[in-house]
C-alpha cells in the first residue's frame, strides 16, 4: 500500500507548524490549497478544517483529503462554538479583511490559541521606500498600490497595541525574514509579523 506523500511546506509554514501542538484540532482560516493543514495532519497528527472562499483552492483541498468549508470570513465565525478548536490559524489573511478587529476576537472565542501572520509594514526596506516617496513593493508586499488586495497595512508594533486593547494575551511573537525567525527588533528587521495569543487578558482601558 502506497502512503500519501507528505506535502512540501515553505520554511515560513514550517516555523508556523512548530507552534501547533501535536494532535491539536485546528481551524485554518484562508487555508489556500490546504498544504499546511495537510502537513499538520500527516506530520503532527492534527485534525480539523480549512476555510476558503476560492473555488479552485477548495478543489485543491478536497483533492488533498483536507476537510474544507467555503465561507466568507467577512461574515464571521458564528458557525463554530466557543473553544471548539485548539488552534485557529489566520495566516496572511488579516490584511485582506474589513472586519479585522472582529475576526481577532472571533479567533480568540473559537480557539484556545490563535496564530496570525501578516506583512510588517515597518520592515526597514518598506520605510526606505516610503522615505523615497514610493509605496513599497517587496516579497511580502508584492503588489503595486493600485492593484493590491491588501486593504490594511500594519506593523508588528501595531498588533501589540491592538491585542492589548482587545484583551488578547500574547503568548509568543517574532518576525519572519527569508524563511528564518527574527526575534530581535522584528518590527524593523522582519517582513512578516507572527503572533500567537489567547483571549484571557483584561482589555486595556
């Protein structure tokens, strides 16, 4: 009997996978083609669901054997009960959403732990580009200002403030740059911000 091949994940996805406990029940919001969830299922014994809106990516998930639901994240997560997952992933999705704050709170409600990633606009090449009078175009922000799907721009430091204001307790935070974790000065030195959190802190007044 031939075994299902383990999917090849990017270095960034591998670092995120390290944050997910073995055997966890996972909800992956904006799961794309299901590669990471497939990897978590095969390598770490996880279970769960992906959420995706794109038809082609949904089909790719089904072909991988990944459970997937077609939902628009702008509509929230009312379908899921409180603490119904151990980990909720929001990888490179927050910057596309109009209801960013609501989705963070929903993530903390539905999952015991939330993990988010998003482009860090404070990365030094972005700052340099703005100083020269141009919006940045980089690997993490690959679009021109006029055709970008990103409707939000934020920084590593901005998320810390947002989390504190909404009573989210940050468990871990770092940056990603060229496939490696950046823990020293991530707001300056990393193109992608990474946070894991839970909803147990008191909201800031």
